[in-house]
């Protein structure tokens, strides 16, 4: 009997990554100047738990603190998201994006509660974006990403470098105000997604790409 969790979607391509970029841009210009909207739709542990604002686990992905935050995430979504969507189809791409984004938010929520940090406001598509970045590295393990347009770095190595940077900055307190754990949870949820949903171990893919 086939595993229903691994049942593939019928392939279709609707440029969902580009649609997400447009939606994020529109929402940014609607919400950026409104503290009330940011607090209502960003992910805050206190409001989520005690005021039952459960929609925040989804809506936080569409909010960004400033234009640089927005553009960096949307550029990443453009460069990585389009290729992942093209390879897997729009339905699978959207499932990865939203499921990993929601799970990244839930893991972050658990971390905030465990550290008694109920005033934090988590916003941004970074958790979902990092999951797409890992997906790109699994689908295209031999692809090179050109840093500053000059330095080629294999996609799996870039993921590892980003993970190390996020761990280092989280525990050293550098770059305060950035949800480094949310980024790491994005990698983690995508890693688990490929194992559970796709039946693919990213580590084996990368090993086979470079050592076989």
C-alpha cells in the first residue's frame, strides 16, 4: 500500500514564487506604517497564547520590518524559489514554503516560551525562505551560487555556511533583533520534509554528488 504522505501532486506550474513576491510587496506597503497591524499579524507569543490570535502563525510570514528586510527575502525567493518550483511543481513548492514556514514559526514560538520571552514579535518570510534554500541545494546539489557575483560556492556548502553563521550569531548575540533560530528552524523543517515527504536524505544526496 502506497504511503499517502509521499503521494505526489500532479505537476503544474503557475509561477507561485512570483505571486508570493507580489503579495509580500503589497502587504509590506499596507502594513509597514501601522504598528497595530504589525502587532496583530506578526507572531507574538503572548498574543498567540493568551489572546488566541492563532492566525499569526501564518500571517507573520508576510510582514517585514523594513524595506531591506523585504528585498533580501524577496531576492532569495526569486533566485531559489523559481528554480525549486520549476523542478517540483507549484503545489509541492507551496506545500514546502507554507508548511516549513508555519513549523518554523511554531518552533520559534516554543523557543520564545522556553526562554520566557513573551514580548518578541517574529516577522518575515525568512524561515520559509531558508527551507526553500535547502530545497534548492537538495534538488541542485552541484549548482554554484556566486557570492558578490564573483565567488562560486556549491549550494550545499552555502547552506552549511549559513547554518554555522546563524548558530554563531545566535549564541554570541551579534546582529541582535534578527530571528536566527527561525532561520535554523527553516533549514531543519525542510530537512525533515525531504526525509518524511520525499523519502530523500539531503546528506546522502550531497555525499553522492561530491564523493561518488
